[in-house]
């Protein structure tokens, strides 16, 4: 990805999204976004893309072992969840009182 221009995405940390592609595809179950990685255009979603990680014993974690953690997935594989219409939705950006507001295209309401 080019480093000249910063990419803009309609998904933020804390949003509810559904996974629309991949092994964890589920269009009816909204999940929470834990982190957005702008440079790589990826998102970390709660309970999606679980990988096993082998850890060595350290001073903080005296027991090593196998840990299951979420790995990031591409941002194009998730879609914002509209709570009012209970369905995935696209996003429209509009300006209200000098601030950009995300509006759901399905229900027409602002996304908080």
C-alpha cells in the first residue's frame, strides 16, 4: 500500500461488524472490532480467525504453552452492522454541523 496517502475506512474500533467472506463468514452474528490496522488495511475482530500461538515462559507468563489468539483479517471481508434493521449495511458520509457523520444506507440513521 502506498505511504503517500492515508487510507480512509468506514470501520472504527468498537464498531459492530459481520464477517462477509472467509472461514468465519456469518451474516447474522455481529462481532466487535478490537483494532483497525490502517497501514495493512486489516481489522482485528473478536472471535474471528483464531490461530494457535506457541509461547515461551517469561517473567510475566511463567507457564509457556499454546495460546489461542485472534489474527487480523482484511477490512474488505467485514461489513458494518446496522442495529435498527438487524442487517449488514453500507455507509454514507455526510457533514452535519461541520462534522463528518457516518449514516447507514439501510435505515438512514447515524452510526454511533
